[in-house]
C-alpha cells in the first residue's frame, strides 16, 4: 500500500478504476458531444456520435436566444431565478438545520426522540405527495407564484435532511466539552456560537452541497408554483425537451442541459474534497 | 388573408361588432388584459400561441401568457394550484371531456352571446361543439383540429415495394405492409412506442374497422360494444402493426424513426397531422412522403378528432373580462385560425375556411376534406388516445391495457378484450 | 417586579426556546399535518380537487385492484433491494479502490460523485439514449463488429426495471462511496499497524479492524439509498416512462399518476398512504435496531 510502488496488483487496481470511471463518464460524454452537434445531424445520423461539424452555436442559442413561447431570452434569466431560490433556501435551511440538529443532539428535552423520528420519516415522503398540501399552504400565506413561496417550501422540506446531517455530526461532540462550557455559565446560544459552530464547517459544506443540488434540480414545485418569467431553469429545460408535437432540438437541448448543470457540477467539483472530509469528520457515526 | 371565404370574414366581423353583450358591457372602457396558461412553449406550438398573442396585442390588449413547459399533467397542476388559490387564469388550455369536469370545480365564463354573434356554432362539427358547451352553455372554444389517424407513407418504401396505390381499407394496408416487407423494407411500420402512440394505433384500428362500434365502445363506454367482435379484430390488427414495427422503439418517440422512414427502411406511420410539421422541420421534403386518411374498411374516411381548446374562467376584473371577450373573438376568427393552423400544421376548427391557398399543404387539404366527408357520413369520432373521448382517469386506464398489449406479445386478443372490460369497470 | 423567578427564567430563555422549537416544529409539523391531510383525502371522493365526504375504503380497494399498483409494488421490492445492494457494493468497492492511495484520487472521486449533481433531465435522457438498443450501446458494439451482441433490456418488459437499477446506481453510488471512503479514512491507523505487526493479512485486517467501523456507515447508506429508492420518480419518468407497457411502474409514479394525471385525488392519496405504511414497515425494525444499540451503548 505504498504510493508509487508499481506492481501488477496496482496496475490491476488502476485498470479497474479507470474502466469504471470511463463508464461513469459515458452518459455525460454523450450529452456533451450532442451539445456540439446540430439537430439535423442528430436526426439524420444517430443520437450517439462524434460531431461532424462543431456546432458551438448551440451554446449561444441555449444561453440567450431560444424561445419559451413569447420570451426569447434563452436559459439565462431562468438561471437567475434558480439562483434566487436556491441560494437563500440553501443558506436558511442549513442554518436552521444546524440549530435544530444541535438542539436535538446536545440538549435533551422531552419529546426530542419523537421529533427526530418524525423528521427522519420526512426524507422518505415523495414530494409528489406534498404538492397539494403545499398548494394550500401557499394559498393561506398568499405566496402563490412568488419566489419567496418556493424558498419557503425548499427551506422547510430541506430541514429534514439538514437536521439529520447536523444531528449525526454533533452527536460526536464530546459531552465533557458541553459540561465544561455549562459550568462556565455558557447558555444555549453561547455554546452554539463558541463551541459548536467553529466545529461545523465540514458538515455545513456537506449540507450546503446536498441542498444546493437538490433545490437547483427540482422541477415539480418550480413549475407549479411560479409563473411566466419567474420559472426556474429546470422548467426552461423541459420546454426544450418535451415539445411532443415537434422536432426534438437535441443539440440546443444538450447545450442548455450543460449550462444548467454547470453550477451543481462546479459545486461538486470544488466541494467534493470537503464532502468526503466533512463526512469523515463524523457525520457518518 | 386571401385564403378566407367571404362568409367566414363576415362572421368574424360580426363577432367583433357584438361588443354590446350585457355580460361584458362593463369591460368597455378598460384596456383588455388576458392571463393565459398553456403548455405550448416551444417549437411550432410556441410559435403559434406567440403569434396569437401578437394579434391580441395589436388589438390593444395586454397579453400575459405563462407557458407551463412539460407534460399536460404539469400544466394541470399549475391550473389546479391557481384555482385553489382563488386566482384562475382568465383563459387556459384544456381539451375534451376535461372541460366539463374542470368546469365543475370553479366558476367559468359564459360565451354564448359571443358565439352566437359570431355565428360560430354553425361552422363547428357537432360532436366537437358538444364538448365545449357542457350543460348547454359555451364555456370553452376549440382552436385547431388534428386527426390522429392520418396515414403517412414513405415514398421510397413505396418505390421499393413498387406500390403506387394508397391503401384504403385495413386489408389494403396489411397487403401493402407485406409487400413492403417482401421488397426489403425491414420494418413496414414507423410508429413510436409512447403511451399515446400505442393508443393511436388501437383507435385507428377500431375506428377504421367500425366507427359505429368505436363510438359505442369508447365514446359511450357501452359494455356490450366493448366486447364486440370488432374490438377483438382491432386488437388482432394492432398485433400485426406491432409485429411490423422495429422492436427497439420501446418507449421512443416516433420522431426517432423519421430518418429511416424517409429513407425507405420503414414504410408507413399512423400519426396525427402534426407529424407533417415535424418531418418538414427535420429537413425532409413534402416529396418524401404521402399523407392520406387512415384505413377505413367501409371506404369512407374516418376522422379521429383531436382538438385543442381554451376554457374561460370567471373573473370579476373589468380588464380581464374585456380580455376574455377579445380572446374569444380572436379564437373564432377565421383569419386567426388560418394563421394558427398554418404554423402548427393542424386544420381550422371552422369548416368554412378555404384551404386552397398557398399557405396550406396537400396533407392539410386532405385532412380538411376527410373531416368534411367524415362529418357527412357520421364517421367523425373523438380520439381516445388524445383525451377527447373520455376523462383522463378512464383514458389512462384504457391506455394501460393497450400499451401493455402492444408491448407484450403473449397477450391474446381475447385476453386483451377481457382486460379492457375490467379496466373500464375499474375506472367507472 | 412581582413575577416569580421561574417565569423570569422562562422569559430570559424565550429566544432559546424559539430557536429550538420553531425549526423543529416546522420540520415535524408540516410532515404530520401533510400526512394527516393525505389520510383524510384518501377517505373522500375527491377527484380534481379535494372535497369533503366519506367513501370508506373504496379508494383503497380500487387501488389494490389496479394492475399498475400491484406491478409497481412488486417493482419497488425488486428495485429497492437490487438498487440498495448494488449501490452499497459499488460504493464500498469504489471506496476501497480509492483508498489504495492511488494517483489522481481527486479527479476520480469527482468522476464518481458528479452524477449526484445532475438532474433527471440529463440522467434520464442520456441513459435512454445509451440503453436503447437501436441507437445506444448495443448499436455501438454491433457496429464495432460484434454483431450478435444484445443489450436490449430497455425494451424487454422483464428486464426493463434493471435499466432503472443501472441508472440509479450510477447516479447515487458516489454518495455511498463518499460515506464509505470517509469511514475508511477514519479507521485508526495505529490499530491497523498493530494488526500488521501481529502478522494479520490484509483480508483479516479488513474483517477485524475495518468492517466494524464500516458497519454503522452501512446502515446510514442503506437508509439514504432506501429513501432514494422509495422516492424514485423523475428517473423512471424520463428513462422508461413506466414502460414498456406498464412494466416499470413504481409506487411514487402511480401516486402521481392517480392524483394528477388521472384526476383521481382520493385514489392517489390512498396509494400514498399505502406507501407510507410500507415505509413504516421498513423503518420500524430500523428504529428498533437503533433502540437496542442505544441501550447496549448506554449499558457499556
């Protein structure tokens, strides 16, 4: 197990890893290649293939030209909408989840196990099932067709995961540390601020990555609870893919998919290292 | 627009003149505004509704269209959310029996006076008109029509098979398919494998075998008709069609086959008129294919009606009411229907529009002629596969059976008939 | 001041209570109320919108008599088991491979993790191209000369569910890998050294030192992947649309289909409640296991 020592065994390990990596990259490669092919080329040859002429124009069309009905502004404004929902919802749900996780894990109070159990069930509820209840909640709060409404939904639904992640992480904080702090007269907030939060970056990165990707990629609520120009990017993408009575614009569609996937891909690319590190630091216990 | 008849133009003008109807009179002074929900966001559908919006704006209106991209279900989710929030759109896309179903959950606007003023009822196929006036009052307006059982023939496949006659009956159709297969057309049928596509194959079969049985079984859900020998024969015909298809099509959209269809590797396709636009937009030529009415055993064309429509929801705001009025007039206007159909490849709802002009294709002319003939011989029926014959719950239950039958060759026509009756009973 | 000290204390700690209880009540409260609401709807004759009324078990009977539901339920058992096991194995395998201190670990880890970042639009469409025998992998291999090669699970109604397993494992095994890798990294290096000095082989070390560390992680992975399996919806919709025929229906799809596509809210709600009950049947043993573990830990 020493780095650099080249043995047949290690060659085998490298071969296996590279083979699997290639298989993992394949679906992405297909989309990436199609994003550089024209719709005609794809229609007249095959869905999978090397671009005959590099259609970089697909990206220009995808970015600010293609039309969703009367609005021909490409994917660009929808990217902004998605950001306006995803960023606040990610931050708020992560912070609230951190406090809730801290409360459940380090401050015993009556009913804490029950609450924790119910929240765990929350991650199993398919979101299709929650669509109508949310419709009613948004009606009662007068937030139908606002981005604020979407932020609210994603924040509350996200609490299940963020609380779960943070709770599992904070459980590993030694009780002696807590006891010592309490003897010093530190209260709930002081301990959170002085002891828990400084220990938190690894797990907060995990929850941020998780929340960001899930909210960014969400479609059902995005399309139901917004209107016209406020729609998230997933809705704009679907308008390119689901035109049943029309020629599939695979080239532009793939380019738009690439652009729309960029933020989450970057988050994983740069956050991936911290993701594993954050999990290593205790979330898995 | 030169392509419109004089009578049509007069009717349209009459509609515009009917500005004094009492229900809408308050709306006189304000700037008309219209909130619209539809799923038409891209391609020719998106282009057509955008053009309609432009016309609305030209008449001084404010056009507020919220396209809900995706599938019809998502569009209905959006509509449901708006209705539950007490804020329905002034106008939204809805079709078939769903118009009646949805009109029960929220108040709708009544369009009777506008329809009467435009003389619209006279120029709409009666079965179609009925769908848009549940309870006797017009609450929705059809916009464009497709037939779901048009027969597309590949010119090259026809040449390969040395065939020059367009099949009229299912026997002709089967003979041509065999002839093509013998001539080296590996897959004589170029249909896709999605749910509506499987539904289309079946409805084309049963309506072509007997429009009377189709009407009784699938429009009226008559229990006896559902078990009729014609239904079994239709299942047997669908099995033939399925066997002539490329098995790889599975859940694929038919458009993936277009290249092979035009090249003559595939021969025929039972599709809606919309496939014409798709073919042309894919860079293929009108000379590459022939469009004809789908097979009909009695020789007279059978027309499986699929019509898109707008329902008008009740709104108290004066500007929205004015907008609804303007929209209704536009939708009924022959010039607008001409513009719309020429973009999407459909045919106008109005039977009095002249399709001889340059903006129309032979396929569209043939479709319109087929509709006229079918209405005359009472063979214009409502499409099941495209949610015109039954409410969505029933349609989906029936299509479950059809799609399973198409994909599972071990199901016999007899078993399929039994499953069909079970499914209909279960969904009633 | 006439207030008693206890009240004063409560007043002073009010912000604390607020901060603890508001998020917890939001998180738990919305779940409870949504679940109760769904249960209520499942007993009503609701169609397009929720309405009041009572139809007893009619919706449940209707759902249980539907072929879709039965197929979906069988599929969930098969898909859930296969997917959880395979992604567990895949994740563990990848983690062990990556833990061999190989070069380019960062790049490789990103490659295994990136599918998590992608939405169903990419996942479903890309896989539906690859798995389609007429245009995808099969055609590619056939064109390369191996003409008898067949990979047509997508159109085979017995095998189609496995295409969903493949795509789902591809999408989420990275997460299992990350968790396992984290576990492997947190193994006490001294313990491994001690075992090596004792002359234990690598297999023995894995079994005796490393697996005990990985065991709790495995439980976490199973729970999270199970969650993924039960809520799988978009992937199937984009990849097979529930087909061929209705061969790849899953409960989440049936719920959505009944509720919104067919406009039968009551039946959809009944299907959702049946799903919830199934879920509890899986979760209760897990909780019991945790409870026992907790008792054992506090006794030790």
